């Protein structure tokens, strides 16, 4: 399994083994599309046969970084050295205040890169900084304000420093493995809205991994991806799923407490889909200590 070094809330890598038990690995596809890519744990690990992989996410951060890594215009050791150099420059992040100073400087680079100002460009150093930032941020939430600035708080650390030699080595190993996979040239990355892939939903040569923001949980306002996803878009996604000709795996809640995901139930019943329970008890809403709900989370397979 390819373990991406970029922390991202909601990673589905822990479900890959279970998913592989329910897929026809030998059925060939022209394209595999990870529609809400996140860190790419599905894109790089779902065990199916395909010609090209496409990672899409409206948050442009990792799409840009993965495209850069796929070009191979750097020495692999540059990536590892960038991690150690950044840690040395920031005293291995032994102080909470360092995180916020680091985040501020990272935002300047990120906004310049995304908007094409030219002052900064993606480099091994920026890749390393991004990995470290996402590992230190609270709950691995990748969240940006309206100015496009990353604004997630600090995770906290009970040790003398957030990182050590062992964690740095593990990050370097994961990054090299990911970089090698990307340099094979079988991937492309986009930052489009999922609606723009409507034709792919009707293409039998396509397999999709679809892991959208979950909108069923109580306490959520149904918006995610920096405001790019809401209940209206969720309804549209379910319509596309219900009429889809492509094969797919879809992740979502089937129920939260007494609230049932009727839209998903309708699709399952209409299309005779495989349903695999990946549930756990979780906390929802802001009052997490008292707001315990039994959650039924599922992955739904059409193949």
C-alpha cells in the first residue's frame, strides 16, 4: 500500500483491504477517477486494472503538488533533505508559537503558487513544508478561510518537539515511495467541480472512487470543501449516481442515530448494489463528549 505522507481527515486507506475483497480486480477500465481526491489514498491504492488515473479535488493544494512530483524535475534525495532542513530551520517545532509563524509564512508561498504570482513556485522545500504543516494541524482538517489562507489550529504536542528522527525518517520514506509512483506517468490531476465529470458517470470504461463530504450528520451545515459543497450539490451527486453507467465505489453515512440517508437507500434499492458496512461509533457536532450517536457508515459498490 502507498501511504501518502500528507495527513487529510477522512482518509479511506484503512478500508482498502476490505474493498479489495469485493472488487473484480481483472475487469479492465480506461480511466480511474478519484472524484474527491483528498490525499489520494483511494487513487493510489484501489486494486483495479486501468490505463490512466485521474485525481480531482476543488482544493488545489495536493493536485498541484502531485502534478509537480509526477514531473520528476528533482533528485529524490532533495525531497528528503528538504524535510530535514525545514525541521532544523524551525527547531523541530518544539514550541507551539512556531507553528503559527510557520503557517503564516507557508500561506504566503501557497497563495503565490496557486494564483501564479511567480514569486514562489512549487519546490521540494514547499512539498516538505506542506507535509509538516498538515501533520501538525488540529484533526488533520485541511481548511481555508475566504482569503484562501490555511487557518487550521495547532494539534498540540506533549513531547519536547513535535517531530523526531524516527518520524522524519518515516515521512521521507513515504514521500519517496509516493514520488516514485507518481513518476510512472499514469496520473493527471485537476481542480474541477464534480459536476463537470457528468459525462464520465455515463462512460462504462470508467471506474470512480467517490468520497464526498458527508452532509447527513446532525450539527453539520452541509457545506464542505471551502464552501464548494452543500446539500444542493449533494442532491445532484445522488442523481448522477442513480443514473450512472460507470462502475464506482461510494462512501457515505447510511444513518446517523435515527436519521436515515433516504437518498442513498433509494439508490441501493434501485440498482441492486453491494453494501459493505464500515461503521463505528463516533461523535458528531460541537458537543462531542455528550453528543454520541451510533453511525452506520458504508461503502457502496457498483461493478
